[in-house]
């Protein structure tokens, strides 16, 4: 017993830990036969963890929504208000990644589309300029276009 007491006084200084910590380890060794760390209990589950299918459907339906819009939609539809940080965590777990959107069509350079454009301009040439109406699009704000959307990750 005196050897245990002596060790419990030297060990804290040697390893720069508190005396109570060494006493807890010695007690654990005596009662459990080892000093291995206990299994972690895990964190609290979010309410969103129980609604995974609905969350995936929401992200698929509104792929270009912001996280705050997801939170607002979730609150209005399910009367369950969640924080943006909870939304980030759960949306990330759905394997939908944020991707930058292209503002031009990938089909624009194809031969088919080029031919359709030529046909269109041939038709426009036949129209009398007096019958043309031009719209001023000066009020259109291109900066309000969403630049990112979510898509399933390929893995």
C-alpha cells in the first residue's frame, strides 16, 4: 500500500498531471484491470438525423437554395426550426456538394444548335423591320443569378 501511495505522489510530477488523475487511473486499474480509455458516448442527435429522406428530397428539389433558405423551408414545412450550422452538417452528410453553375449552355457550340441559329436568322431577315418590336432589358440584374447549386457527389 505504501508503494501505491508513493507512486501516486511521484507520478503527477513526472508526467505533469494532477494527483487526482493518477488516483483515478490507479482505481481504474484495480477495478477494471486496465487503464484503457472508455468508449466515447457520442454527441447528441439532431432532429434532422431522423428525417434523412425528407432532407434529400428537399435538396434535390431546391438544389440552388442557400443554407438559410433550407432552414426556413424546413421550419415552414415541418414546423421544426434548425440552425444554419445544423443544416450545413446534415446537408453535407447527404453527399450533395456545392458546385459552381455555368451561365452558358453546353449545347450552344454543337452543330445542331449552330444550324438552328442560322435558320432563325434567315427567318428574321424576311421580316419587315417595321414589324419588329425590341424590348429594353436594362432593368435585368444579372448579378442576382445564383452562381452555385448542389449536386450528388460521385464516389
